[in-house]
C-alpha cells in the first residue's frame, strides 16, 4: 500500500550542477517525512541529470527524476502538477534550497490544513556578499494559522518563494503555465491568487532564494534579452484578470500586482535592453498596447514610465540604474 504523502517538492533544473547538490541535500533530511521530491531535468547538458540519478539511486523512496525535453520552466511545473502525489506542492528552484527544520515544521502544519495556498516567510541570500534578508509575509490583521481571503484586500501579495499550493486546487482550476517562456512564476502567482478561496500564513522561514548570480533569469542582462518572454507572460496574466473581472468584479490585490509588473516591464525595456534606442522603441510599442487595451494600467504606470524614459535618454541604464536604485534604497527613497 502506497504511503499517503503530505507534500510534493518539485525541483525544476537546467544546467544547475553548481547548485543542485545543495538543493537536494537540504531535502534529504526529510526522507522520513510524508514527502516526495520530483526532479524535473530539462535536458541538461551539464551533470545535473547524473546528479539527479545519483540521488534517486541512493534514496528511491524520496527522489524521482523525470528526464524531459526542454520546453522551459513552465513545462516542468505543469508536469509536477500532473505527477504530484502529495496533497500540497512546493516548488524549489534548483539553485535555491530549503531550511530543513523549517520545512519539517510546516509539514506538521499542513497535516490539518486545507487552505488553497499556504504562505510562509523566505530568505533572500546574496551570492556575492553572503548577506541574508528575511522577507516577512505575515498578512496585516490576520493571526498565524487563521484562513483569510486575498480578495478582501490583505497584503503582502504572495510570492512563489513564499507559497505552497494545494494540488487539487491547482487541478480543479486547470492551472497551466506557458511553456518555452521565462518569468512564468508571475503567471503562476496571478492565476492562483485569483482563484484561491483561502490562504493561511505560518511563521516559518522555509525557503532560501539565491540572488546575484549573473546566469539567473532575473539578472539585468538576461532580463533585457528576454523582454519578449516577460511581455508574453504579462499579456496572459492581464487576460486572466480581465476574465475574472467580467465574472466576479475587480480584485484589488491582483490589479495592484499587475500594475507593479507592468512598471517593472517598463524598467526592463528602458534600462536593460541594449541599445537604449531599441529599448525606447519597444517601450513605445508596449505603451501603445496598454493605451489601446488597458488604459487604466497605462495611467497607473505613466509616472514611472516618464521617469524611465528620461533616464533612458541620458543613457542611465543597466548597471548604473541598479547602482542608483541601491543608493536610493539605503535612504528609503526607492519605490521600484
């Protein structure tokens, strides 16, 4: 008789031999728990696939590997949703890791939980400096362990690194992500937060999110090259929100999150696309799309867009812009 599993951990990986062992070792300590780990190897050309096989061979009760064609991050999450045997699903990117004791603690919380989304804290780890910053996700005015509904206006907005998803909730709502596209974690959070009937927060610092590696998709140079992926994901999220509004009415937290993402996309176009003249042309096209399809979003992001356009004209882009943001943040003046 198969054991009943509380949690499925999905580890999407592509050419992450540098970090994958740390990730899997952090999960290995939970071998005796009601947990499975699905390693989703997207046709890695380094040793990631072999490392995954080693862990599966040594610990077959805990680890399963799927060696699959590389159709991107979204295809890995879609496969994990399909194959998960746990009641809940946690995504741990291959270059990140978990705090084993904290995850064990939240596993106990999940035993008596039926919320669609389970939210906890996470830690951002700067690869270059080693600095660790805990990101608190406790919703205002809601006690730990008490279910709440995001559409009632609670904040902060959940992030992928903070969130565990109830598997049947994902399947019932046919949550499926774009394939061959970067930045679909934003699509995942928009879709799940639109449909979630209940969320619950536990004060656990589970996830360690690595930042500062130049190979990451969130590195500014990569964001500039992959602007079309961000735009594709944003259009899907905007359409999903539009469909929701047509049936249920507005949902302020999701609308605010979309405004933030649209503003960030203007940052990518004006600051990270090279040469700056191409970034200006792309930003103008994006603005025209918003004015035509989403005028309220265009209005909400217009001030930021104008500032970014001015900075672009002065060629304050890329690393200089990041340095300015860091300086403003130190004085509490940075707003994105």
